[in-house]
C-alpha cells in the first residue's frame, strides 16, 4: 500500500494540466486586480483615437 502511494506521487501524468490551470488562475487574478487601471487606460487610448479623427472629413 505504501509503495503504491509513492508510485502515485511520482506519477507525472496530468501534472501539466494542473500547471496550466494554475497559470490561468494567476493570470485571471492579475487581470481582476488591475481591471480598473487597464480599463481606464484603454478608454483613454480609444478616446484619444476618436478625438483625433475629424468626423466632418470622414462623412464627406
């Protein structure tokens, strides 16, 4: 029984999927942490693009 337990711990199958899940969780946590900052910067970038566009020239 002890030998089977140690063989189970040494088995590396499925370890990569666990690592990917942890990586996705860390990235999601970072995105949620800085969501307001990223949102503000993206809005200012988009607003800057639209402010530079001249709608009178576009619709002529």
